[in-house]
């Protein structure tokens, strides 16, 4: 090789060395800087810059295919970074572990709203929440920092590689550390320029990769000879220049190494040596040499002598080929990046301990550095900078240019695909992060008609679709709704939202807790506290029959109510039924016609059940005394068991005890105040407003079941009557009934009779109530049943509900029960246990599958502002609202005490007898006398009266009610409902005690009885006395007992009449 050739090869080596450096700058710039001098490339205030980013914590991820979760998540994240690249805003992903809690985060510097929206759209199974890391300087402990640079291996041997941060999360659980993958989009024009530069590098390397050299020379001489002779010789040699170019290769390597600024470092020596050795070997092996001689002698006219010599050599540059291969790989990467986006990426990490920092470093290198022959290995940098910041990052997020570097050499240029590999989520549950299985369901927009009831908004993964509400129509609600979920899952909020959006009257039966009293749609006077008379306890006579209700139907419902609530067994249900008929019969009810003679029009067969007439009768305040009470039922049960039942001995005693225990429970105390009364709340008024019945103070489940069932009975009867009266005008949803914890009444009981003595009366009764709820739809009554444990509830309740809202359920049997009713496969039912509070699967008529919904917990008030569903209502607020409750409570106490006292009952009869037959003066005296007697009895009984300054007022009210009862039923009945004028006259006599008041009362009594009350009074007294054997009585004393005050003259007349009866002379009738 001559000097010219050596000079040419030296120039080519310089070209290769320049292109190698350019390649490293473009593709792996970290190889071009010294690891001992990187501070100039770092941010001055790294923590402050990152603190300005908006972070979102990735709480969990869900997947449909648990076996391919890695591929699914990687695909989603790759699409995410392709989408985010177009926003041209820096983002970060990683782990921030503080106070022992590891947080997987994604952050953005800039347009956070769009980033969040795109992230939620691409990562449909990812749950994001705002996160504010504490990027403050640590003044007490030193931090250890590191950086990782290079290109991760995406494919190896045709197989796509995986990367996971799970090992870091597990190994450093409870430690404080930070790992961030920071990325900034690279403009497309920059990527195009890189591709152009790399193509030039590749082309120059290709041009230098192989060359051919040839040398030739020759001489010629000729003469003519007559004789000819020929001779030929050829010699070929190889490797003749090896000793020359071997030294040149080493020199070339030194030249390239001198260009790389890190020469003298381990990296520089390694790179220079590789280049030199490669060049030397290729140059030596590529030389060949050939030599040939040809001589021809021809003797002719002349002589010719010719001699030629040529040398040719092929030189192959292995380093140029290697550089061309690396450049070609980089070009292909850049082309992919041009399509899906390129990022300038830095991998930064820090920890409070050196060991933790080494663990992060080892895990990253182990996961990312694969044995690839196409890319240079990733390299790590240790930052020895004295700093108390939590992390050190390269200076590149806000722009960077130092010397010849357009981008920070501590960063790497990665495609979105490569970045997606780095920023993948754990594919298995690790500390502070959960991977869940969740099937996706249809996202179908509900209709948004004016009257539709908006429950919430559909969910796409964890993202709420605020433009896609889930609604029920009023027609849907009329077909009943079932809402279930564990306590705290949001059932009550769901019910409140539906009630508010429906905007119609409702009645809530709340068996436990007091959550509905705070519902903003409920007025304080609409809150009723069953079992707590100190607040606002309603009085409801279970035996009250609303106008238009069939007697037989009501008795059947009462029978089932007792059976369902108290679990009667053996002959008890039949005894109860017999006594129910009996108490109504004793009150004057016609069991055949199913009506009371005083409530129907007996003047006309045609208008016997005239609606207008019946409703007018019900307006009379005395009509309430036509109905039996719980006390009447108790007394009748005792009488029937003792007088008519054929059982004897222990069996009789057991039956009597079992029944009385159940009935007496409802006769005394707060329950007696509620149920043992002639009063009954006005259901017409009640069911036209928004009310809540709290049953929490009825501690026993049987009592709660009785209260729930009683309200269901009255609601059902009321709606049935309204339907009959209004006909087509009452079509559609008219009212909503909410039953919380319905299993207390509607238990999951099989309605089968096992034997005549031990039948399942409770199961039959529950089935009857389930059927009642199902039939309410036709009356315009919507029912919402809210239940914690669906498996406890009668299955038909769930089956008969057209609408379902299923919130969190953890029990497998509950999950399967509900999955079967909403179109969810049994293997997917486990998803019901992963729901958070306020989320649920909703299903309505026409849907094949459920849809996930975020229940809305706000409403729009009258001013158009969003407000909560609740306001705070305490017992004190209700207490202060109702000032008349203690008068009613005390009167109930007095009534219970006096009704059971036979002496009191005789005094009342004696007092009324006195009113009928005595003079005004004696009536006045009798009033005072009976007050004195009743006060003494009350004092003797030590009644616990609250805030009662004058017991005589209570006695006056009790006397008034007792006289009205006498006038309604029994021997003293006026055969019609006492008029309101008559009731007013009785009050005036008790209050005023004037002659005028007494005369008015007597006149009205005569008008009501339609006869002389003096004669009629005598007749009643003599009839009562004559029931016993007169000859065995002390008649004068007996007559005294039938009056409070009686004149001698009147006493004598009654005595003579009794004597005539005794002697059989005549019966006293008309005298």
C-alpha cells in the first residue's frame, strides 16, 4: 500500500469516527459524556419543578381477561402515549413512596384536564384520583440519587419483552423512595431531521464498508523469426499487506477514540478498542496479489516479445458495516416514532438509603437491559451532588441547549411504544395497588324525557360520563324497584335521589337507623317516630277500616299480619281469626255484608253503599269508636280460650300464654300508645305528602314487622279505593312506597304446611304480603324495596321488581341471587363485591345486561344551584316542633289504666245514667263527684304522667271519649253516629257545668234516641239490674251503684218498677 492509499484510508477513518460520534449524539447521547461531570446537565431545583406538575394517583386497574392482563394493559398504555404525544406537554409516570405508602402516579406539566380526559379514555379500567405529593426538601436526611439512560429492548428473538415495577414495589414496601419516568414530546420536524442525519450516516458508512484497489504495468518487443517457441508462468499470493494494515487499524481505532470525549474513561477505552480491532482485522484480511509472465517466440518474418504485470486488492471495513447496521436500526425506530410519536425521556430515582437506591437500580437494569445485539446497553449514572431535594432530574422539561446538544445527553429518545413498555402498570396485586377483574357492560344512553328520573351517570371504567345519565321513567317506577347493598354502600342515597327526582308524594318505612329524617324533601312534621311518643309517634288502630274497604279482606290481612310478624303456630292462627270476627261483630259489624249499619245508607236498598253517604259518615268524629281495639282483641282471646276452647290443662295454658304474650305486647307502653287506640292517622292526608315512618324505637323485629305490615295494608287499601273512585284518572304512578330492610316482614320462608298442628302460617302470610306488593302496580302505587341482604328476603319480592339497583354485595349467595336477576353471568357476580360506595349496577325493563352507574348525590334546588340531599335533623328539632304530644301521651296512659279498671267503667255508666234521668243540679253534683273519684283512682294507680299540671283535664277528655263510646255501641247506642253537635254538648257539660249546657245536652240526646231519655234511662237501668235474680239483690243499694247521684224520688220509681218485674206483673217498657 502506497502513501496515497494510506492517506485516503486515514481520511475515511476520520469520517467514520465523526459519524460514530454523531450517531451516539442522535441515538445514545449518554455515551458521549463523562459520568463524573454531569451536574451541568441537572436541574437546579428539581423538586420545585416537579411540584408544579398536576399528579393523579392510579388507585387500581381492572381487566376483562385476567390471563392476558399484561398484554391488555401494555396495549392501552401504548395507545395512551401515542395520544398524549399530540398535546406537546411533558408528563411523568412512576412511584412516589412517602410515609410507607407507595403511590403509582401519572403527572402532567400543563394541560392537566385534557391529559386526565385522554388517560381516562384510553385506560378505561384505571381508577384515577387527584394526588398531591409532598415534594419538600428533606433537611434531616441525605438522599441518594441515580439516573438510567438508554434504549430499552422491545423485541428479543421475535418476542415482545415485558417490564414491570412490581419487583420494586414488593422489595421496597414501606420504604421512602421515588422513581419517575419523565417524558417530553419531541417535535416531528426534529424526528425528521434525525432520520435524515441517520440516513446520511448509514450511506457514508455503506460507501466506506468495502473498496477494491488494482495496479498493472507491461512491456512489448517484436521481431520476425522462422522458428516459434512459447512459455507461460503464473504466481498468486495472499495476505501480502497484513503487516502493513494491521498497524493502520490500531491507528484508526486511536483516531476514532480520540474524537470521543470520554477517551481515557472505561467507556472510551472500550469503544475505541472495539473500533480499532475491528478495523485492523478487516483491512488485513481484505488484500490479494497476483503475478504472471508470458513469453512467445515466433520465428517468421519478425520476432515479438511481450511482458504484462497486475496487482488487485478488496478492502472490507467491518466497523463501517457495524455502524451502518446500528444506523439502520435507529432509522427504523425513528420512523416508528415519526408515526406514533417520539419522546425525550429521563429515568430518575432516589431513596433515603443507599441500599434502597441500589435495589431500584438493580431492578431497572434487570428488567430493561436485555441481551440485544441491535442496541447499546443502557447505562446508569450516580449523582453525588450534595442536595436535600427528594429527586434530581435532567434539565429538559422547560427546554435545554448546552454546547452542541439540542437535547439533554442524560435523556434518551424513545418512541411511544418504548415509553409504553417503561410505564406499564403492575400486572398483579402489589402493596397499595390492586388489579381487579371486571367485565365491561353496554354504555347505552337512557332516554331523557322531561319527567324521567335521573339516578346517576354511566361509568366507562372509572370515568363518569356526565353526558350519559341513567334514568328510570315513571312507568318504570310503577313496576317496582329493588335496591340492595351492604350498609354504607349508598342504598339510602340512591333511594333519596329517586324520590327527589320523581317529585311526587312518598312514604318511607325505615325499620332501622334514622337517615331519611334528614332528607331535604321531608318536612319536619312529616317525620313519625313509631314507638317513641316523646317525639312524633302516630296512633294507628289496626282494626280501623277505611271507607270502601271490604271487612272480610281487612280481617284476612290482619290475620296474615299477625302470622307474619309473630309466627303463630298450632291452633293459634285459627283462634286469632275467630276472635277477629268476634270483636267486629260485637262492635255491630255485619260480617255477611261486610259493613257497619251506622256507616251505610239503610234508607235505600239502591243507595246502600252510596259513596258520598259513607264518606260523610266518616267525617263524623265518633265513627272511630265503631272499630275494635287491641284491648278488645286481647279480652276476646281470653274469653274465647277460657269459655269456648275445648283444650284442657297444660295445652290450654300454653296456648293462652303464647297468644297473650304476643297481643299484650301491643297493648301497653309506647306500642300500646301506637296500636292500642281508637285513633287512626288520616291516610288520605298522609299519602298526599312526603312522610317518613321511623321504626327504630320498636326494638323487637316482630314489632317492626307488625308496623311495616300494618302500613303496607293501609297503603294498599287506600290506593285500591282511590283507583275505584278515580278510574282512568288514576292511571300511572301516583305514589311511592319505600320499604327499608323489608326482610323483617317479608322473610325468605317457604309457604308449605307440614301438618295440621304445626303448619307454616308465617310462610303463607309472607306470600300474601308479597302478592299485595306485586298487585299495587295496578293501583298506581310504586314500591321501592331497599335491602342489605337479598338472600334474607322472599325471592318473589326480587323477581317481581322490574328495576334493580345493585350496590356492593360481598356474600357469594347474595351475589348469585342478584346476578341472576340482572343478566349477569354467575362467574361475573364477584364484581358486585368490588363496588365502591355510591356505585351500582342498574337494570330496568328492556335491558339484556346491566350497566355501571355512579349514583348522583346532589340535587338542583329552587335557585338552580347544586345542593346536597340532606339536612341535619335531631330528636330535639322534632321534639320542639310537636307541643301537643304529651297531652296525647298522658291521655293514652290514663285510658289504658282506666279501661282495665272495672270500677272506673261502672262509674262511667253510673255517670251517664245520671245524665239521662236526673235533674240539672244532681248532674252538676255527679260531675264533681266522678271527677273526685277518678282523681283518687288515678293517684292510687301512680300513673307516670309527663308535664301534667291538672289531671282533671285528662279525666274530662277521658269521660268525653267514654260517653261517645257508649253512644256508639252497646245498650246505650243511639243507633246512629252521634252528631258533632251532640259531641260538642257533652264537652260543654263537662267543661261549663251550666244549666244551659245540661238542657242542650238532654235535648240532643232525646233527639238522637228519638224518645224520652228519662224513661229510657230508667228502662236501661232496670234492664241491667234485672239480668240478675232480683230477689237475691239489695235493690236500693244496687240502684245506688248505677248512679253517681240519684234523688229519692227517682230511686223509688226504679225500685217499684223492679218489684213489678220481680213479681211478674209487667215489664217496664214505656213508662
